[in-house]
C-alpha cells in the first residue's frame, strides 16, 4: 500500500466511523490486537477471493466466537485514542 492509498484509507475510515483514526503498521501493534486483526483480515481474504472454497461452518463459528471480541478490541483502541492527549 502506497502513501496515497494509506491516507485514503484513513480518510475513508474516519468518515465511516465519525471520528479520527490513526493507522499503524502491524509490527507496532500489541500482539493480542495484531492477532485478532490478522484473523479478521484472513477471513475477509477467504471470503473475498476464495468464496467457492469457504466452509460455512467455519464462517459461522467465526461470527459466533470471534467477531464480538474483535469489535470490542477495536472499540477499546478507538476509545483510548480518543482520550489520549492531542486527539
């Protein structure tokens, strides 16, 4: 992803979320957060690029068991960013 795409993504996310976001490189994330995001991105890639090979049971288990924890982690990060000085 080049700089223009990176900035465009940040602007798109800010518009969708209605708040300021900071994008980071995965190497700078806390391991727990990085693991959850990598899992979500992996699932997105499977659904987007290999939809004919998807396992409906795996998808449903992921929705039931992982989606809410990922959402909570992202919202927690957004709250921390919003409450940090300079935001």
